[in-house]
């Protein structure tokens, strides 16, 4: 079950491969995500010293959250992947010029997971071609709908 989707990523990048990663979260963050108070649009993934981190994901604390601990809504969060997957990603990002993009935040067996895409950036003409293709499909759907009436 999807919590939030990064539609901007699909528009800006060609997604080559997808990986499901766990996220190291604090208790207040889990409660806020379950309440729908998060945003992954401006976030990105980096690799630092053999580990993968999510930067820029904004989680707004609930008003009922404890005030004993300071809450940082945009703190860096560690992503949890198998060592062989991390090794594969490191190789592709460093050598082949790929980027790691957060695509989808969802539940998997009661746990919050992040789908990370191995992506290459689109050029402006690629984005225009995608828009034209989407418009053509929409026009075809309208024509089929009118024909059925």
C-alpha cells in the first residue's frame, strides 16, 4: 500500500532499476508518516563511506509529539539494504553516472519501506516527447469513450 509517490522523479529521470530499502526512523517519525505528514519530492539519496542515506525527506512532527527531544524534520536518514545491493549501486553510481532517486514510500508487511530508483536524467526533448505521448494517449481514450456512447 503506497503512502506517497514522487511523481516529479518519473518526469525528470529514466528509471533503470528499482530497489526496496528500509529506513531507520525514530518513533515520532513513524507516527507522523502514518498520519500522512511527509514529503519526498525534494529528497535525494547519496552514498557515503559504503552506506546509503536519504537526505531532504521532510516529516512534520505531530502536534502531540513529545517536546523532550528536539525534532529535526529534515534530518539525514539511513537506508537499509543488503551489502551486495549496496555494492552494486555504488559501482553503477560512481562509474556509469547514474543517480539514486526516491520513488515511492509504502508499507510492506507493516513496515515503512522506500523504493529507490537507479536513474539517468532526461533531457528537455525527452520530457517533451513524454508529454506528447501522454497527450496522444489521452486523446485516444477520449475518442474510444465517445465511440462507446
